[in-house]
């Protein structure tokens, strides 16, 4: 099946400069970002491409209208991959999405979860997300294109209902006991909370990231080039309880390095919180702050070494669409960004999301330098998924702004 072609997924990149904007042969096209915005797209909106190399405008319209138009980027990304897997599955068997039946959904479920011929089978929880994505897509498509929803979704019933599963509703769909969707895997759970004690976490960290053995001694030949970086990142995840994207989006100016106490308070920007409309405070254990400060140390931390190496190579100077930060006000939580006229433009941190934070730089005597926290150089940031195939398919500083550089210890 691998040679029959797959649907691919790409995403709108709206935070950087257009690579070919200065080329004359594309001048007639105009501002690509502006055209995309008029078409309903925003940063992170998916684009699905068929195996033929063409896009189905009906499918891609799903992510630009209705409930998905305002959905979080992470939700759109996950639904896009689920939809691409489904469309590829149908393509293998010569069917299109508007021809799919309930039997195709059942076969898709079997392939994804139980078929031994599929070497990339997934768990029931993963398929449950696929089921939700397909149900959302077909519910959206039904009034627009007069297509049937092949996903066996049922109205909720009382948990005390004794209706047998063999009873059919008015559409001929069998009703399940307690209102359970028959296409939903029985092994799925709505919550899977697991606790890891600190002693277990520290053992995992020391063995996996710091090169120690179970005897408490370093393994022979261990080379921990980025040991302090990795340790600071996982310590932060465990100590703060933040999600990966949230902790990976924190800027160095947002860290309370100069505050006292066992649990300094920090602010998490609204744009970095999953599904939130406003920011919130969170606490950082002092041991986490010590780990982060060690990594960010200007003389002994590996972050400075990585930055100097990139500056000497001119990597930052070759980036397009960067935002130069000239100051920061902790009281108002605003960055001063260098505008086109050269004058500073105040911008609230709450409106700067993870992708935009990748492009925040400051000028230093050695050149440009990222504002992202030292932990962010770890490869836990969201990767661009352009063109990737989903898995498991069938085939310097302003004193007036209260910011000094380097940061005070």
C-alpha cells in the first residue's frame, strides 16, 4: 500500500516573512499573508493535499469556517492529521470522503487498532481523537454538501437506561447501552491521571539525562553536552506542572530570577495557555529556578556557548521576520518592540503566542540573541509539520523600561 500515495498536511506560516516576496516572478501574486487572511486562514491553519498534488477546497474549507475557524492551533493540527489518515485510507480503496459509509468507518477502526497487517497500530485513545475529528468534519459538511455522516454518533442516554444494544433509532443505527457511541473504542478513558513521586522522577532524570547509573555513579564515557539544559527543562515541567508548550514558551524576562522565597511567582501569558482567554500566575520551586539559572549563567552555562556559536556563524542574521525587543516593563508585562520607523511599540506579552516568541530577539554587543528562556533551546518546541506524513497510515536594554541586561542574579 505504501506506493499508492498519501494525503499530506502542511500549515500556514504567518509569523515570518514570505521567502519569495522579493522575487519579481511572484510580484503579481501580491501579499501572500494578506491573501490568505482574506481567504479565512490564520497562522497554523492546515492545508491538506491529495496524492495527486491537488487540494480539495471543500476539505480545506473545514478549517477556515464554522467552529474550527476559531479552534486552538493544536486542535486544528491534530484534527488535520486524523483527517489525512482517514482520506488516505479511503484513497487506498478507491473511495472519496463524500462516498464513505458506516462500513468504511468500521473498517478504518479495525485497521487503526487491531489489524495485524498494520505495523503502526494505535491505542484506543488515539482512535477516539480520530473519531471526534471525523464526526466534527462530517457534521460540518452535511448541510453544505448534502453528505451523510458515516460516524455512528448517538444521542446521550441516561446511565440507568436498560435499552438493549440491538434497538435501532429512526435512522437505523443501533443504540448502545448507556448511550455509548458504538464506534468509540471500549478501552478509552476520559481521564488518565498518573502520579510520579519525586524520588522516581529524580532517578529517571539522573539516569536518563545526567548519565548516572543505578549505583549513583557516572557511566564511563558519558558526554553530557546539554545536560544542564535538559535537566532545567524537565525540572521545570515537573516542578511547575505546566504543559510542554507552556513551559517551552516562557521568555527569560518572564522568569523571577531576582525574587526570594521557596516558590517565586511568575506570570503565564494567555496566548501560551491551551484554551485560555486570559493569563494566570503560577509558582516555580526554588530548586527549579536554581537549575534554570545554572543553565542561563553567562559564564558557566551551556546556553551562552550555544548562542555565541550561532552568532559567530551568523545564523540569527539570516532569519527573516524577526522582532527586535528594546525593553521590557515587568509592571505592565509589555515588551518594547522596534517598529518600522525605529520607535518602540509596546506589545503585551499576553498576546504573543509560542510561534511568535520564536522570532523575539534583542541586540547585544555580540549580535542578536533570542529572548526565549534557556530551556527553550531544547527540541521540545513545536516543530513545523509542513509536508510531513501522519503516522499509522495504511500505507540590550532600555533603563526606562525597568529591564537590565544581563539579568540581575
